[in-house]
C-alpha cells in the first residue's frame, strides 16, 4: 500500500493540483498552439516545432527534464557551489544537459556553419552598396532597445529584446543567453514566430513607404562575381569584423567558415555535412532545449506580453529602415535602387528577399528583384551578428 501511495504521489496528474502548478496546464495549451502553428500553418516548423515540444516537456510536473532552479543557482553570485556545468551534469535532467550547448553559445554558432555554407554572398559582392541597406535594417534593434529600456527593462534585457529585430533566431538566442537568459523562452518564441510572419508584416510597411513609381523601378542585372572574389570575401570579413567587434567573432567566424567550405571547391564533403547532418542535429538540440526554458514562472508574465509587442515593433522598424535608406540613396544615385530591396536587409534569408520580389512584381510583372534583394538580405545576416557583438560588448 505504501508503494502504491508513493506511485500515486509521483504522478503528474496529482501535481497539477499542487500550489500554482495549474499554470503548467496553461503552458501546455500554449505549447500545443505553437505545435499547431508549426505543423498546420507551417510557421518556421524546423525550429518552432522542437521549441514547442520542449516547452511541452518542461511543463509536465514531475518529469524532471529541466530544472530552472539549477540555472538560477548557476547565475547566483552568492552560490559558488553551482558556478560550473559540473553541478548541472550531476543534478540536471536531459534538457538541462542539452541546454549547456545553448548557454555556452555552441548551438547558435554551429547553426551559422550551415547558414554560411548555404549562403551566396555573390549579390552582395556584386553590389557593395547593398551592405548599407543591410546595416540600415539593424536600426530596428537599437530603437527597440531604447523602447524596451523605457518600458522598465534593464539594459541587458532591453538589448536581448531589441535583437529580435535582426530577424535572426540563432543570433537572438546567442545574445539572450549571455545577457538575459531568463527571457530566452519568450524571446525565442517571438523571434521565430515573427520570422515566419515576414510575408505578413513587411508588405504593408513597404507599400506605405514607397510610391507605385518607386516600386516599378527596374534595376540593371548584377555583374558576374569571380570565384576568387568569393573566396577572399569571407576571409576579409572575418578579419575585419573580429578586429572591429571581437564579441561578434564566434558568429561571424562560423558563418564565414561555412561559406568558405562551399565556395572554395575543395571541401565538398564538409560543405554538405554542415548544410545537412550538422545543422539538422543542432537544430533539434537547440529548439528543444530553448523551449525547455519557457517554464510557467518565466513565460506567464506581463514581461512576455511586452516582449511579443516589442518584437513586432523591432521587425517593422528594421523593414522601414532599409526601405527609407534606399529612398535616400536614390537622391544621389544615377542608377536608381528599387526601395523594396531595402526591406530585405533584415536577416530572414531568403524569405525577406522573396517578399521584395513578390511585392515588386505586383506593380511590375516584368521586374525581377530577387537577386538584387539577396544582397541586402545576406548583408543583414552579417549586420545582425555585428549588432549582437556590439550589444554583448556594451552590456555583457
């Protein structure tokens, strides 16, 4: 009878009625909603699905897969016994151990290996002016930082919220784990949800800020970029960015090494591995362990609502920044830029570039902006990584 009672006491069904564990039911419902968005609506399913399932697992009472209290102790300066990953390995559950890869910044950097190998920097090299558009789109990060700070967030928290505007999930995770890991769950959910909503968020802003005549501008075809240029580019960018913003070196270095695997022509096996097996495995670990941080205590708060609201503001400002700079540049350029490609300066590759193409063809069916938009788009990847390094250097 004693053994039976012990078994019943350990059941999660019973624990739902203890204290504030009813909040876990709310989190399970939210996790199921996110699973619906990932599976049925196909909102960034490759990461939103594992994030949602990690959220589901961590909110099952008694499962012991993730222990927020261990990570709180890990960050507590008055608790030196837990200032090492050894304590997590000894006392943590499966998701605690997987989360070490997030906290140590390993998974986002490995994701950047694959992203780099799948990215063609040719349009950016062919039209270096598009780097300015990618930089302008990062304005959403810094304006949102100011807004979040004004709403009562600490500088580190505000910086983590602002990075959502970069439209780069791994970068948002990388920054948040270093500056405000307690906000990782809502920031990751907001970042990936809004990345999936780029085709919904961006077009109204693009049309509002441009005239029909501007949207009809036809740009000259890009020049052909040589293999030598493609090989030199990642090396030069790595050296320059690492010297300018050392904090960005892990992300930019992995991004450019992955790209060099692809363009060098001598490491085909490595390029295929980072584009497929490596990025797929890391995506699973990253998503599930990030989702595990979305506990009821951390997620069900007014802060989460503010984060979600500021996230969409960050995306909108980033889109507007790229479009407005393109319009400004046209005041001085003989060969005009279609301002629509400026919206692709956010780092949602290649979705943002496709949105530029789609919106442009509605006003001029003969216009092909995709390759032109890929320049600011890949510049946005580099720009968001640099912005991340700046924020970590300032508030880390």
